[in-house]
C-alpha cells in the first residue's frame, strides 16, 4: 500500500490542450519526487484532446496520476470539489490546467509549511504572455503573514498550498453556481480559519498563462455575471469577518478590482439597461460596505468611478471614462494643501457628491502630472553678452499655483522616474528657490495653467533639464517638461567676442526639453606646456632592453 503523499495537486481540466501537456510535465518533474506526489485531474467534459492526454499520463504514471472524467459543469468549481473527495495528501494544491510550476515549487512550499506549521502557503506567482499577476505580496519570504495587514487580499486565487486537515475540518468547498471567482470564498475562508499563513517569495513557484485565444474563464465572463458573483463573494466575506478594519482590508480589494473593472473603458458602449443594472448593483454594495476607510484608501480615478456609479450619474461616469481615455487624466484643482481631480461631477449640484470623492488622498501622482506638462512655446532673449531661455509651459493644475517654480536642473532624472516621467520628492524636500522671472495664467481652455518663465543662462558647459517644481496636496513634485513635436529655437551664439558660448534647445530621446550650453573655443594650453607634455611622452620608459626613442609598430616589430 502506498504511503500518504505529501501533497495532492488538483487539476480541473476543460479544453486546455496544448497547454495541458506542459502543465502535467511540470508536475511530474517536481523535485519533491513522485513518491511524495499525487495528481488528481478531473476532465470536465473536454471536447478536445485533453481527456486523452490525461489518460496517457495516467498510464505512464499509474501510482501518481488519478484521472476522473465527468460531464461538463460549466466551471472549475465542480471538478475541483470532485478531486477533493479523492485527494489523500497531507496538503492539497490547486493549479490551472493551462499554467505550470517551477521545478522546486512543491518541495519548497511543503518544506515551508512543515517548518512553520502553516495551514496556507502562498508561493510566488508570475504572469506569462501578458497576464497580470499582483506582485506586492512577494517582496520577501514571510513565515507568518496576515490577511488583514498585507497584500494577501489582492492574491485570492486558490493557487496555494492548503493543509488538507484544515480543508476537511471546515468542509471547505467551491460554490459551483458561481461562473467567476468561485475560488475566492474557498481561499478567503481558509485564510480566515488558518492558524498561520506563509509566503515563499524567493522562488517563482507558479507561472500563470494567458492563453492566446483569451479563453480563460475570467476573460469570457460578461459584466452582469461578474457583478452577481462579486456581490455574492462580498456578502459571503461579510458573513465571515465582522464589521470593522479587518473586513475593510479584504473588501477594499473588491471595490478596487472587481467592481472598478465593471466601469472601465468598455462601460460607455454597453446598453443603457446594462449600465443602469451595473450602477444599481455597485450602489447596493457601496451603501453596505463602502466605508470612509475603503474610500480614502482607493486611488482617485477608481474612487470617482465608484462614487459616480453609486450616485447613478451614468452620463457623468461615461464622460469621465471617455474623456480620460481620449485626453488623459483631468487637471487637479489646488486649494490650500488639498488637491481635487476635476472629473465630471466635481462640485456639480446635480450629482451632489462630496469633495472627498475627488480628493487626492495619500496618493502619489507623478505619471498624471508628467503626461500633462508640456512645452507650448520657447525662444531666446538676448541682451548684449547675456542670454535667457523663455518658455511657456502647460501644467495640468488649476487654482493655487503661486508656489510653482520653473527652472533649469543640472542633474538627470533618476531611473525610478523614467516610467512615470516625474517624481515625488522626499518629504523634507521643499520647493527650490526660483530663478529668473515667472508668471502664471489659466489656459484658454480652462483645463490647465500656463507658466511663462524667463531663465537666464550661465557661462558654463552643461546640459540642463527644463523642470517644473510644484506642490500638490502637501507633496512636492519634480516634473520634466515634454517637448516632443514642438519647434525648438535655433542654436544661438552669445557672450563676448573673446570667449563666446553656444546655447541650444533640444528634445532628448525621452521627449524631454534640454538646454545645452558650451564654450565655443575652449582655451588651449600655452605653447610651453604643450611642448613639455610632448617631450614627456617621448621620454616615457619602454620595455626592458629598448632605447628611449624606440617605438613598436602595431604588429610588435621594431622600426628599422
């Protein structure tokens, strides 16, 4: 009789060839060894070659691979439940049949669970073929992570190692009537009941594949199906966790992900009746669970969309989505130390939403500021032997911008700022001192502020970035000015006749405006100094045995 395996791997299968083969090979090749492994694969009525492929592996590895065939159930819940009925391992692990594991995944996760007494172990998971996988949980190994003060709520797939004793003690099963998200109730309850949850972050355990035909069930579900499933999951979670910060920590995920995804770019194209039903469903959930803590923890873009949906402001919601897609993020309205995103519905009495819905709350927005900061016009202003660069720059803010500074910066932007294009400066870093002259006025379209600056140049060789420094909601941002597609003034000679300089305005390969200054005729060394340097080079000792004036040809032979 076979000894109890360390882990049973559950594979729910429906039409996943050829991905299934790689999945099964990754399991058979696990370093934990076949004697410690049990694979329970349930074919959920596949119509491709998946069922035959499972049978082939069962014949090759009869002591390891168990295969069950059943009629199609419509989702992964039923086959996963069927597999749990026959699993015998100390732990149970779930894998999508189009995904695969790293060779040491199971060995490392089982060792972690045994060492720390963990009921749940989360192994590092990455996406392939463009599939997004949240990474915040995998910054470091953690033997004891909490569901309530970590990124775990944003990693609720069942692709984890569970102690089977826990699963059976609490009769954990997957709700078979949910077409989407059926793994969430299982995972959430397991994490609520677990004595300890651990994270293996120093090894990539799981590779999540986005199939080329995008036929993963999550990608097929329609809006209303996802709304119904999310509603049930949130109500289920509320039944497990009492009202308060712990419940907020979990449900914040559903407002940020599942519900926010219902009001993305495709929302304006839906039928009006579907739009109303989505907004009504979001309103019901928001009225019940959308606490101030969850609201303030969300980024302003998704928070505004949830609030507009809750208010039933469908026209404003559609406008917010389409205008941001077409024109980028709206401007920020600055008032004292607060900043508000001027989305449709902001201070609109017909919508009647509080300012807090639109306020920037503890959120860094370098990318939003960078995308809207651009050069409108520039020129040189020259007086005798002095020169200044004049520029008009559009900045995506309104209101109190009297503290803005536009100046030339000598240092390059750090690599961390390359993606968003700007950066939030450290808390103790205030606005730099202004240089030259600057005025501000509202843009003609009323959607931004235009800064007009006159920046004198110094006589030196340098490359200087044109930057805007701005206080937004108590944080100072350094924002490179974008100039792609804008005409630059011709290079200009300046300075006195004996020591002229050249100034040029250009756009670098990152689309940022740069001012380059250089001395046109750098002073040469005095003649005596040049002669001494030449003589020193000629008298420099050569190889042992050679004469001082002997030199070698490129091929090493001596001159005749």
